[in-house]
C-alpha cells in the first residue's frame, strides 16, 4: 500500500492545476525519501475515454514512485452545518493514505454534515478540506492548517485570500465560510454562515 495520495480534479478531460499537485507530491517524497527523482505529473497518467466529460476525481497513490491512478465521476457532498471538534495532538501535515485520525474525528459530527478541527484553540481544517472565512469583503484562511492544500496555496499565491490565526473565540468576527480543496473551487462553492458552526 502506498504511503500518500493526491486528488486531482479533471474537468472535461483536462487535469486542473497540476503544477500545484506535483509540487506537493515532490515535497512529501523529499521529506520521507530524501533523494528521489521528481515526478512529472503530465507524464504520469492519461485520462480514460469514459472520463473525458464532466467533473472527475482522480486519485494518485504514491510513495517513492506512483503506484496507482484511479478515476471516479465526482459527486459533491452538500455541507450546510459544521461541528467543532478538538484534538490537541493531531498531525496530518502530509496527505497520508492513512486517514484514521480524521475519520475518527468525523464520526464526532453528530447531526452536522462535517467537522471543523480545532488544535490548541485554533481553527484548522475540516476532515476533507481547508477553510476560508469572510470578514467584510476579504477572505481569510487559518494560518495553522493541518494540511497545506493545493487550492489554499494557489489562492494565497494569487493574493485572493490571506492567512491569519483564527481562534475559536474569534469566529464571531466572520460572517461566512467556505470549504476549499482540489474538488471544491471557491468560485463554485456556496457560502456557509458561521452561525452554522456549532
């Protein structure tokens, strides 16, 4: 079994933002294996014919090398409510295939659709995404995410969002939030009122 995985969004046969996924994969491989030849994602996979239309989720499993590439038509989960859950020791700074710690926290959601994971009083991520929060006309993302997502890093690079510490007690400074990841583009996501975080 591979140690890591990467999720790439494919729209009408075209992989989205490959350079950001490639960068994260190669950083993870260097952290664990030191001397490795960089992966070039454009050379790593070809989209099968049955997945050339619509939105497709591509999972790439890898360690030193790519081990498996799989494709699945994407069905977005509707998320309207979030529950705060705390874990002071959680570490998910790389996209490990072992998601047991995230899955155990997700089970604590109760009647809510998703969880917001709190570490030492600071907002981090949901079990499947980074978060952005609206204050006035500006969007902010927690400066202390569990995982530096590719969408988050791209939006920071483009200057569309700003990183800042967000404590639980500061949530009332914001009006709305959005979940963002490779499959959830912020321009296509509905805002969730911060009041829906309990």
